[in-house]
């Protein structure tokens, strides 16, 4: 942001240049409204965070404005768009949107609220709770004319993002993922993580199972979690979160076909996980650290170990095993809490080891590997492995055709087929663990085989 010029003869600083320029003045509430209604005030630039204020904070702000008490400055980034000046809000989003909510401007009408007003009448003090509509014309005019100290900044977008991070390092402090969002605006990996994490199904699963709370979602913890998982899939196993995510976003190394592949596997793994363990909230495995390990385990079962994950009975067995594992871990935790470590039996060492991995340094790669190893040792035996051979050999095809008398096995069809024109179908589908053997094969015409596949 700063460039220092030296005099080549004296070697003294001759000039200090900065590509970030700013000026400070006052903007009234009405001026901000005018910019907003003309589409020239952007409350949600790419580097901006979500709304994090609670209603009590918004009420206090309106009370200060109503009583003509100064409020902190706001910072705007001035840029040009389609020939018009546009202001991106760098700092002050919570204040500005609180004013717009209170006044019920377009886009905020469903978020109106009241504030606490104290006034005197006939030597008595009264308190009431007016909303915008209940104020008099004079009171509304006073709020519209309220001046807010405003710093307007000009510069490149990357420099403005840096200003945003610096300004927001105090107050309601930025979370790590909010800083990433500001610093790595152009990262394809970040953009894809945001897209996936903001899908309703993913956010709903996290909140309904109490893996993350609404406030954590607001502070973009779900985006950080999705980033971790996508990156872990790309690298083929657990990662050290604190270092790996920042390195990847800064260097923009995960993109193109590699990013597309990791993203696709993430979404398919999530679907499998929801089917396997739909109610994690009923177990102790609803912490972020636990969820990370269970998610990666489901990915490994599906893509590395090639296990069959869609057998209904086996899924129920896995759910029962997970619940039992959690109950045993909680028993050991209670013994430790009550200083009864002498009562921990030798066979409970697995539960002790798991507890150790979630008590501290949960994001370290060794802890993650150990957690996944323990979960795998308990759950993987619930599932059978897919037959590595999916297609039948020429000899097998000929034998199956002769055994079937050359007719489609569909009872409603029985179409005569030639030895060069028939399909072989797994009676128990390969995706559900069916073997590529003569006993699990039947011939079909193309139409019947396609209909069965679609079902």
C-alpha cells in the first residue's frame, strides 16, 4: 500500500506514496438513504461479512441517534461502475442496515423493530417503545438529518480488502474465515467453498444436528468447514487446517478440473453421509471435530475402500454401532470427570484414546488421523466391499446366454435374443454389493435392462 522514494544522492526519503487516498466529512442519514435507493450504496461487497448484530444492539444505536449522541464513523470505498459513483461499505454495515431496518426501507421491511425512548412530561419521566411509524414528522426529520462522520477511501480492491481487515480487527472481531473471504476474493477455491457451504441442505443439516449454531453460520464457520473437507478430499486424507486452507487460497493452487472433481466428491459424500447417519444430534458425534472425521471416513469408504453404503440393514447396524460407541465414550468421560480413572477397564482404552483426540488440538493432523482410525475400526465391518470386477468375461457371457435359453429374463418380456445382441444384468446390483458371478447374472434385452437401471 505504501511506496517509499529515496533521493539517489542523499539517500534520504524524498517522498512517501500511497495508492490509498481518503477524505472525511459528514453524511446525513438521508444522504445514505438516497445513495441506497439509487443503487449506489453497496452493503454487501465481496469482502464484507454477514450481519452479526443482535436486535438489542440495533435498538441502542437508534436510541443514540434519536437522542443526538455521536456514533462511530463509517468507512466507504468509492469506485466507479457503469459511469456512476458507487460506495461499498467497508465498515459500518451493521449501523447503516440497523437504520434502514428501523425505517423499514425496501429490502428491510420485514425486519422492523422498536427502540426504548425516555422522555419527560409534566415533571414525570416516562418510557415507551416506539417504532418508526409511531414517530412524529418532526422526530423523523431529525433522524433523517442526523450527521454520521464518514471516511471515503479510494484505491485498488485488494488494498481496500486489506483496509477492511485492519479496521475490523477491533470491535466485533473478524473470525478467521471472514478474514480469508476479504483477503482471497479471487480464489476459485474460496468461491466454490462458498457456493457449496451456502446450499440450504448443507446448512440445514449442520444446524439441525447441532454441529454448528446459527451464530456460527452467520460468522461463516460453515464455509471454513466446507473448505477443510474439499481440501482434505483433494489431498486424500486429513489436513492441518490452520496452514493448508490459507496456503491454498493464497497461492490459488486448487482450481480447474481438480477443484471440480473434489467438489463433486464432496457433494456425493455428503449425500451418502446424510443417508448413513441422518441424526447425528442423537449421538455424541455432533461436534465439528467429530463431523470432520465422520465425513472423511464416509468419503474414504465410498471412493477408496469401495464399500457398499446403500444397504438398508447395514446402515441401521452402523447407526447402532455409532450410538453404542458414543455411549461408551461418555461412560469413560464421566469416570474421568469424577476422578474414577482406576475404574477404567482395559477394554475401554479405545474410548479413552478417542476422548483424547477431541479434548485438545483437535485440528492437528495426527489427532484427526487417530480419530478416523478409531471410527473406522468400529464401523467399517458393517459394510461389504464391492466386487472389483463389474463386467463379465466373454466366456461368462456365453455360458449365461446358453443357461438362459437365449431369452430375456423379464417374465413380461421373454424376448428371443441372439448371442451377439443381449445385455447381462446383475440380479443383485453391483452398487449394492452384488458379485460378478454366474449365480448373480441374468440376460436381458436392452429395453428391460434400461428400465431396471432407472428403477
